[in-house]
């Protein structure tokens, strides 16, 4: 008769075998570092909750008037709006333990329906999918301690809230946002942002901006003018802040201009949306849109949200 092992002996044998297998696998099998998991969760929380990373604004604005021409085209649009049916955000974090730097890539997918109502009260629907992208860099302060009585969130060494910090992680660089429809023919060459305190030109919204020095910072109540260059003639152009959407005025030669007044302190993102003419006027043409997003800060009371 073969030898029967007790339960305790069997467990001991399995543990010995497991240890042997792990020791022979080099770096292929390693235990998770609990601090790395906590850091990644903290960065994801920052991205999910802070207004400077907002990327849903263009999809949350209400109905937009197209005006109607009184002339029958394939569609003679009176108004249109979007309805989001599904969205997904993926935050990829890459740590460099030697430098304490975390590089973050944020990918956003939005699905929904574009509704177009024409002069004859006929409604057209076009499904859309937009994929979006932005980047950020964080640096970890190894000497950071949570404020006394705090919960480890915003704040540094008990000296009050810090605009770009979450726990030991400080945001040091951030890009704008680019969102593109599956069908894309429209393009933007450049935008110019100007106010009493800001004069900024953006050629590529995915270029990283140093935080806080290169992030546009406005004063409460300041008027901001955005000029867009290189958009196609006949495109629909919109300037977005959260829950608000306004058409740009065509200046000719592929140049469009719009203005808004900053009225809410804190960290935000504004968007420029370029929509191809036939997206609204041709029932058979697919949704064709490009979105550029710009992070910005408004200083004033209750600045830290």
C-alpha cells in the first residue's frame, strides 16, 4: 500500500513546491507591491475627480440651434443635440521608481447618437463613436505626510490645500485633449487664446504643459477670446465650457473666433469642436467631428473644489 499523507503534510509539500517554482522563475512571478497599487489608485482617483482632466464637456451641452435656411437640402437643420449612450475611460500608469515619476495616459471612448431636427420637424439620427487621448506626468514626494487629522487627500504637510496635489503625488505636466470621430476629415491647425492675463498659441494639444507655469490661468470674470486657424470652410465650429456651448463666428479664410467669460473658480477644461458641414446637412454622411481640449485654471474665492 502506498504511503498516505496527512492534510498538514500535504499543505507543507505544496508550499515547498510553490516556493521552489517561484524561486526558479526570476522576475516572471513577483508579488504585488502594495504601495504601487495604492499609488496607482490615488492617481486614478485624481484623474477621475479633478476638473482639469474633464473630457466629457463637449458631450454634455444641450440643444444647439442651426437656424435653418428655408431652402431644402438633404437636411435643412433647425437644431441638433447629442445623447451619450455609453462611455469608457482607461487610465494607464507607468511608474519609474528611480525618479519617482509616473507617466499617465488617459484614453476616452464615447458612444452615442447625434439627433438632427430639420425645418419640417423630421428628426434624423446618426450614431457616433469618439476616441480621445491626453497625457500627464506626476512626481511623488517621498517626504510627504498627510495633514494632521487629514485623510491623505489634497494638502501638503498640513500647510493648506495644493491645487495640483493629491496625497504625495503632484501634477507637474499635463496635455490638452484630442477627441476624434471614426470618420474624420476636419482638421485644426492652430488656436490662439487671449485675455488680459493670457496670450497663448497651441499647435498641438497633446504637447505637455508645465504645471502650473504653462497652464492658462485666468482671473474670475475675465473675458477670453479663442481664435481657431485652419478649420475647413463651411465647418460648424463650437466653443465649449462645461454644460455650455456657443458657435464660433467665421472670420473668413478658415479662421473662426469665439469668446467666453470665466465665471467659476477652480480647475477646468474648455473645448473647441469642429464638425464637418455634411454631418448636419446630409442624412447619409457619417458623423465627422474633431475636438481639442484645453486645461485651464480660474483664480478666485473657493478656488479649490
